[in-house]
C-alpha cells in the first residue's frame, strides 16, 4: 500500500499514513490531533512557510503566482487537477507574489 508522511501540526510528530485512509480523518499517533492533508492547492504566507514547506516530510509543489498574471490564472485549473490526481502523494501550495502597498 502507498503511504505518505504527514507531520502533525500540534506536536510535530511525523506520521506514516496509508493514502487510502487520508480522507477518513486520521489522527496523530502521539497526540491524537486530526491530521490534515489538502486535496487542492492551499494558500501559503511567509509565516506558514517553515511549518508547511521546510518541515514537511513529504513532497511539496510551490506555485508562485500573481492575480494580475493571465498565465498564472490559467494555471489554477491545472493545479486543481494535479492536486486531485495526486491526493495523498503531493501537497500544492500557492504563494501570492503580488505586492500590496499599505
């Protein structure tokens, strides 16, 4: 059976979970916190980069995009398809690179 490594967001333990069981709400083996594995691209900010990318024991795809970029916007449906086809094997995060002035 295919398995994936998922780090617990609460205690940091790396859990080996069968991909077929990810949609049934697995819990951390150590602290019993529900483990989350997104089935579609998720937004990522600088504050979550370390926890979700650097410390992620699995495979991560990062999409750097801008809402003002037509090519970037056309990639959204493709990324949704890739995330769905690779659920449990790959996490996709989208980083908005548009500069917003305050």
